[in-house]
C-alpha cells in the first residue's frame, strides 16, 4: 500500500542481510565501495591510473588483479551475489563493441558509456532488464579513446535532434544509459573530463546525463560552454521514499539542479518512473511546486523535462524480484497493457485510460506550475 514503511528499501534490506546490524538512519550520499579491483589492461591507460590514484587518495585499497577477468563476486545465493556485486567497483577497459555507438531515442541521438552499473538500490531499476550478470559497477579506463571516438558522430543526428524542442542542441550524446554519473564522479573524475571535452569542442554537440545523486560541487567552475545538460531524476515522495535506496533525496537533487543552473548549465528534469499511486495528483502536485520553488529567480534558465511512466518487461521483473524479493513495487501484468517494443520485445505499461489521465494532468499542471519548462517527450 501507499503507506509502506521506509525500511522496504533494498539498500537497508541488503545491509541487514549482510551484517545483521540495523541500517543507518540515512544512507551514505557518497558511495564508498567495499572492494575496488583494477584489471591489468586498465593500468595501461592514463585515465585508469588516474582513477586508481583518486580511489587510493580516498583511503580505499585497490586490488590489482592478475588477469583481465573479474572473479570473486558470486555469493552462495542471488541476494548475496547482488550485495557483493553492488558493493564492488571494477576499473576495466570498455568492450570494443562500444566504439560503435547506438542511437538512443528519445533521450538523445547517441549513447556513450563511461561506466556500467550503479551503486544505488532502486527497486524498479532500469538496469535490471538490460545488463546481464552480477551488477558490479565497472568504470572505464579508456576514457580518452571513448571521447576521441565521438568526433565521427557529429552531424549524424537521429530522430531527436530534428524535433523542435531540440533545435540548437546539436548532436546529443547520452552518458547515463547504463549508470549514474554523479554516483561515481568522486571515484573517477570521468564526467568532469567529459564536460571539459565537450566545452572545448568546436562543433554543435551536447553531452547529457540523468542522475539521482547531487554531488555537483566539482562541476560548478568548469568551462562547460553550455554543452552539458544535466537532468535530475525526480519523483513524488511515495516513490522516492519507498523505492529508491542509497540515492540523494529529491530535495538534495533539486538543490543540485539549482546550483548547476546558476553556474550556467542547461538543466533538466527526468520525472520517472511516473506511477499512479493513490493520491498521485497531490503527490506529484507537491513535487511540481517544489520544482517551481527550485527554479525561481534563475536568470537565463534553460530547463527541460522528460516524462516517463513506469513499465517493466518479463526479464526485468524476474531480475528485480531476485534482487528485491520483498519489494512493494507493483508489477502485475493483469493491471497493465501489453505493448510490443523494438524487435518485438514485450513490455507492460499502464492501460490507455490511466496513461491518458496521467498525461493530461502533467501537460496541464506542468504548464501552469512550472511555465519555464520545455517538455521533450512523454512515454
Ligand atoms: Fe538503477 Fe538508476 Fe536507481 Fe542506479 S539510480 S539503481 S541505475 S534506477
């Protein structure tokens, strides 16, 4: 039900299962991995060595592996494997296949990965259906090559850059498909370098990412040239309080959005996953009012919104139930509409009447309460 206690969050369940201790009152805002490993190939790259130095400077030991294969992350049970993997950071080289970028409409023209995996514990996690194997967080040592490779994609926009709401953004690159950048930046420095790379780039390009963290201090003084749009993923309190573990709070994320906007960055909101919980109009109304207060008095505000309703696939449901067996997330096929996505994959979305109500409400209320916002898409 909507009044589920806060301790339903995956983070705390995992902590208890592992240590038998009561969970901390507030989850840590900066992730400290329990184990950090580096594969030998990562140390051939200057950025790999920079990550090692940065992690060690934080007082965390880095295990140098002998082979380029990750071992020791599987436990005796799925939960144990999950808990171990989620607390492990691996410094690796990106798979060669990643040099060929994939289009990623409607979020951006192209997807670029600087890492894969995320230390947070959202019970609806988007990664559940897309990544295979234990959810270890992997950060890429070959950052310089990854960034240099993007030059070949400039001007090769896909559908998103031709839409009216996107004109002027150039070719867009999405850097958070498989990870949460601000969760990892203090350990890697990767996204800071990416912001500087785009800032110095003499071409119409934009770097974009979405985050549920709020660690933006090190981005405020960067020469970003307005070419990075950071979006903060936000939700109504019943969703963020019950289903998101280990992230920054929504007020913290909004405060970070304000700081970046004041530093001249274009910013955005990813309102997701939208869920029609009891009282959703009031709960989302409170969120929109909070957003309005956040962006009040910012000169030259450039604010977008992406609106995404909750959906799941048979595969993501199975993975999520393995990770969070006691979840209260509704994933009931009978209360959903079956939809066929790309390549015929099945996904479960809300029925058309529910979708219509949600969409009409958000269209009306966003325009009324946050008139500065440009909506990029609804899905
Ligand atoms: Fe998954 Fe995103 Fe939550 Fe990380 S922040 S656990 S990637 S949904």
